C-alpha cells in the first residue's frame, strides 16, 4: 500500500497511515515514519505523531495472552513471564526522549546512505512498566554477567541479520531502565512495541528494542550485525566520507544532539 506513495521526487511524502495521520513515510519496506515539523509544538509527543523506526517487518501476529518474555543466560533462575506477570510487578514511570541515531542524516555532506531522516526522528513520552533491574534480580544474575541482550519479535526477511542489541549490565540495572508496557498512560501501540519493549533512557533509540520477547544475560558484549559493524563511531578523527575499520571504532550509546 505504501510503495506507490513512497516513490516521489522528494524521496518521501506525507500520507495518512492508519492511526498515524500525516506522518512522513521515509521507508515503505519496513515502515519508517517521521514526525513533521508542525507537530513539535508540545513537550510530550502524542503517540500518533511519534516517529516509527523499524529495522525489520513488524510482527504479523501479536497475541497479548500468548506472548511470553524469557529471561536466561548468565542467571540462576531462568524466567518465562506473561504480560499479566509484568503488569503485576511494581511499576516505574520515566519521561524519556527517544531519538534515532540517524536523525538529521538527510543534511549530512557528503551524502550518507540509510533512511534520510530530517529532524523528526525524535519524540518524548511517558514510559511505564517494571524496572529491568527487578526482573534481573528475580532471575538471579550471576557474577559473570557483563551485558544484557534484547531480542524482539521482528519478522526477518530472507538473510537479513536479526535485530539484536545489548547494553552493559551497569546500564541494565539502572533505576530508570524499563521493560515498558505503557506509553503516555496507554498500552503500547503496535508500531511502538506492543506488548512490551525495552526502554533505555539517554541512549540511542536502537537500544530500546520493540516487541521484546527475549532478555539474555551475557558474559560479554553481543557481537551481532547491529552492534558490530552497526551503530559505531570512529575513535579517532577521519576526513568527511572517509572509511574506518571496526577495530578502530567504539559503540554508539548516547542520543544524537542537534
């Protein structure tokens, strides 16, 4: 439905998407939606105007009753939790600004490939759910733990690498890192990770995996495609358009600023 609308001379077009009116379609393949500048007038971003970043196809089926979140790896007591289990846990609310690491890419010179975001791949909302720290404490994290990995229910096309990210254990047990079930006081919308997503405040949006189904405690940083070579910065200056090899990079963690 989006392909004919997406192919415009400008590379993007504002269209009405169900439940996302007036959003700019930056990619139709995996549905990436940018918030137009006209919606920047409020501190909290209404959910229908909140940008959408997908690396894969959204899950075709999401059944809240059948959904489970597994917690395993370097833990003493592996868990399998239902949405009802999460809702019964002590909740915490964080007001957080999520921003895609590529926000502003359209303005870079020389040109950088990727989704050509302008300024609207950013939004601020109230996120609500149990602290990740409380889930990890229930699972009994071992002393060998170094990183915590997130896997979602994204549907992977062909040979595309799975979208998997990890964060250091120190960030995972931060009091404001959540497994969020609500956004702006309502259950998460489908585009934003229903029934639960990771919420990693202060980090690039890619760290806050949507449609969360697995949390795995690791004894090292996860090394998949979206950790290495993806989402990294050179650890020394390079000329515009220059190339750098992965060993000479560091992981990108913090949000963009502009």
